[in-house]
């Protein structure tokens, strides 16, 4: 049985939406993030989890080019974590 992945919240909540792109290779983490961001209102937070090393470059670059705030960190297990706030 495959372990459950975190799911995104769909209602109004103080928790951020989560895009779990662990195990996916470029360009899928960015494409999944882009699709989720398009569905969020301005100012909404989004967390992206990724394991592809290229995401360390691609996700912040996409955010910079589109005006979204992005903070990157690495979890203790090596997972890349991006905290994004959607631009207006």
C-alpha cells in the first residue's frame, strides 16, 4: 500500500495549500506549482515540496519572474521546501 501524501486544503483555512512534487522531475514540479497558484487568490500561501535538485533553481526563478514571494529551505530528509505567497 502506498503511503498517503499530504493533501491540499480546499477551503478557507490558515493552513497553506501544499503541492507535493516529491519524486517528480523537471518540469513537473514547476507545472504543478503554476497550476495551483493560478487557482489561488492574491496573497494566498502555497507550500511546494520537491526532491528534484533542479527545482532549487526553477521554482524561485518562476516566482521572481511572476512577482510571487518565495522562500526556500531544505528539510532534514533532504526535501526541498518552498514557501510561496501568490502575487496580486
